[in-house]
C-alpha cells in the first residue's frame, strides 16, 4: 500500500478540447452518437459554455505542476510517529459505514476521542504559521498542536527542498496541499486516490478564496504571519461544511460538470432570451437555478464561467436561506476567473416560495439597483410568456426515471458531455433510496472515476462485477459514462446497453442539455 | 474614475423614499428584526448569518402619506466590513442593533455610531437593543443597562428602543418612528439633494466619491 509511485502529469488526454466545427454538421444527420469531442450527445452547438480546458485534470494539474520537479517523498517509516498523532495509535477497523450518518457538524466533539479519530475523512486548513483555520470535525482551538505537527512535517520536508505530498499508512492517507499562504490537509480512510483527495482540497481552497480573494489573503499574512484567519471567516464555516458534504454526494463535483433542469428547448430558449434582453453595462453572468440544477446561463461575450466557480455559486445559494429574505447583494470572488478581485452578485428568488433563483453577477459594487432593475425586467417579460408556465411545470419533475431509457437491467447512470461541461443523470432508483445507499453508489462511481483518471495508469473503460451491482465506466474524448446495472446482468449486455443509452440521450438532448448557450 | 462619479446616483436611483440601514455585531438579530417587521414572522432554527447584505423595500403609512423604506440588512461579519460603506452611504436612518444579553455587542454598536458620525452626519441613529424577550424571562441575563444606553442615546442625539423580534414587541413602533422622522425632515433634505450631484464640478465630485468610497 505504501509508496505508490507518482510520476507527475502524464498527458494521456488530448489537450485541445475546442469543438471541432466540421464534425458538428455531421452530427445533425447521423443518429449514431459521436464519440469525438463536440459531436457527443449534449455537446453545445455554438460556443462552449464553460471553460473546460482539461476539466478534471485542470484541477489537479496545477498542484502537480508545483510538485513535478520534486520527487515524492514517501516517509512511511519515519513519519509514522507523526502520523499517529493525526490518525490515532491503531487502525480502527473498517468503520466506514457507521459514521456516514453523523454528517452534521459536531463542533463540540472531543478531538482526543476515538469517535473523532474514526471519521472517514478529515479536512484541515491551516496557516503557514501552523494556526488552525478550519477543521471539518471538532473545534479549531483544540487542534493547534495537531496543526502544529502538520506544519512541522511540511516545513521539515521543505527544508530539504522537497514538497510533501502524501503519507500512506495504516489504511489511511494523509494528503497535503500547500497553497501559500494556506496549507490544506486531508486525512482519509476511503479508497480514493491521492489525486481525488487533492482535488477536494483544491475545492476547499477555492471556497476560502471566493470569500476573501487571494490578494486579501496574501495581504493579511504578509502583514501578520500569525493572523487568526477565523476572524474573517467567521460565519462561513457552514459553506465549507456544505461543500465537503457535496463532494461526497454531488456527481457534478466529481465529474467537473453541471446538470440542467430537464426542460423543453423552446421554453429554455425563451427564458434565455429573456435574460439576454435584461442586460446591463457591468453585468457579466446571468444564471438561473432551480435548486441544484441549471436552467440557463447567459454570459458576456468572451467571458466564461468555470464549472468550479459555478459550483461555488451553487454552494453559496444552496447553503443559505438568507437570500429568501429579500434581494441579496454580496461580494464574491470567482477564483477560476480571477483570484484578485470581487464580483458582486445580486441573488434573489423569482417568487417567495419558488425554487427558481436568479443570480446576476456584476463587476460594480454599486450596481445593486441596476441589477435589481434587470431582474424586474426579466420577470416582467417572463411572466407574460407561456414559457414561465412550462418552466414551473418542469420544476415539478426536476429529474427523470431510468425506466424511461428502456434498458431493464440499467439502474442508474452518469453521463457527461465533455465539450459542454454538462452532465445528466436519472433519479436514484428504489434500491438506492436511503442516504447510505446513495453515498455508497457515489463512492463506487468515485472509485471508477479514480481508476479511469489514474495519474500513471489511466483506463479507457472498466467493468466491475459485485454482489450488489455491476458497473461499467467508459471514457472517450467526447464523453464520460458511468453505468450501474443489476448484479444479474452480463458484460455483453452492459456493452450493448451503452449504445442504446447514447441513442436515448441523443434523442433527449434538447431537453436534458443546454445546446445553444447565449451571450448578451 | 468615470464609473465612480456616477456611483452615488445609481445607488439612490431606486424608487424608495428613505434608505434605512441595519448595523451591528453578528448574531444580534438584525435579520430577525427585518423579518419580523416585513414578513411578520420569527423563524426558529439554526442561526444563519447573512451573506453580504439583503435589501427589502417596505411601504409604510405615515398620516396621509405612504413612505417606502428601503431597508438594507447588512452582514455583521467582519469580512464584509470594508463593504459596509456602500450600504450606509446616503442612508436617512441607521438602526444600530446590539444584543441586550451580550455586552460586547454594545461595543460594536459604539463603533458603528462613531463611523456614522464621521461619515454620515445626516443619518439619524436609532439604537436598538434586541432580544428583550430573553431578559423578560430572566432579568439576570441583562448585560446592558437601560438608563446607561438612554444617556448614551441622548449624548449622540439618537433614539433608543428595546425590541423583541420573537414576540414582535416594539418592532413596528421602531420602524414607524423611523418613517415619521423621515417624513418630518424630508422636505428640507429634498431641496438639498437636488443640488447634490453636479458632474460639471469635477473637483467636488471627485472629493465626494473619495470620502464616501474609501
């Protein structure tokens, strides 16, 4: 288990993901789903909606670049002492499933207790001075000696001109992400790869940057190295808690993609053009959400919203009821867009009890009333059209049943169109109704994802049988597909199902995806 | 620079009569106060801090007239402090809240009073002690003396209320008073404002935006 070799970035995937124009015309005629980027079901027709240079790889590449020149330091023997402080003296026997249920934040938890140690995944954020900034479980104050040890490990290795990346021991992984002026540490008992864990830490890092901007972070720590950042982050812990919860459960974060509210394209186009018309000088993005699903997104020409930034917006809106009170107006940094400055977001629900939330992102902090006026104009126009009724109808069934696909053995799937950065997935079937079962299935998908995107031995496809389900994963340059079948199915059946499913998605793509994203 | 010059204009371009800003330490109950006044409800459940600020417009009857209050409910978190100026700039009234059971929140209230006195001399200040239902149940919980606060209010020319968003006690009275005070002074300010922004006078406008932005 110890000493898994990492050889830095292996460019096994074609870097150029720009939609290929000549292929797109072919797509329209051919009923067979294309396997090539830009022709797969769900691919955008005009320009891509998100920045998606390398989606998943994009997230981790950054961290790997920093480390590439350094050899990985695996100090399983030497560090075992330090590790014990972090994870407890003994391996706690596979308790994975027992503590999933206690997902809620238990701040009062005793950090010296066995229960605290046995959490599946810990996340710590600390300053370079070793001060605790965030912990997923327990209180930060009680952890200053632990974070001190963590920082000592980081510094010790750095002194040798190396960078510590991970420690593997006792069925436990400790992953380090150094993003000056912060250090993030993940301690996991799951079977996720280092790369996956690193990706999650990266998300947490971006969450913090989105609240403060990197410029402000740097400024603070340049002036006062031992500043207690919790002062500035006060009241935002639940955003980070929630994001961690999403990382365990939301396929969008796993796939680096966003899902849409299924909606007839005519209705969606009407909503989009309404947003397009309600423009304003400093307005950069108009985003309409239905819960965790995207209804539409209109953007300024040449400005792209990265899926990570979009997920941070989803997390902000989804975590807080405060936007139901009135019209929200908040500074927000979109770190994948620019880590240096704030955008200002006007956040409001279309109607008091509605699920529809409109987010208008402006560059000007004094733009509140302009944005408020944009919303008013959009709503006025929309409420006169039948599309609004169609949209409200669509909200009643925000998902679809896998039975619609017509493959009896198929239980569930995730399908991501790489060029549009959008994915689709049916609701969980009967067998996966409980939270525990849903998280277990997500865990299986995560495993498959890890295998497909393994840093040194990536796979194109993967079929796996177990007592409870059979799984098939397939990645092409155009899409990523994860399927879950009943355990009674065969491999041949699974393979033939793929074609059938792709045809179904192609048939339904107008409804499931946003094919023609708009700009102002 | 050009965008800065137009700032004060855009921020007040809404059809509200009086801008009212809620200020105070986090978790003193600013949002609950607005929630009670505007929606006549008190939400129980885990505390959720406000993100950025929330705006709500509320019409209120004053004598024969209807006056629309534009209420800015700001976040108490230190993180947004730099941003707070845009919310209180040009405000006619500031409701500075403190928690009657938390003496540190009064220190924060003093900070806001000073800030307003320095930057917004035309803004009328209303000191508001929140959570009065708690001390109704147990007097020993009170950490802020009523008379001390009254003296402080007199000293700074502010009005003083103690409210409970849970029971609704004194909440309507507070906002009614804000609207009435605005109504009685509205005329004299209106004439003053019309000559307020002159883009021709570059120097003055620049000075204005500097003072109020930073």
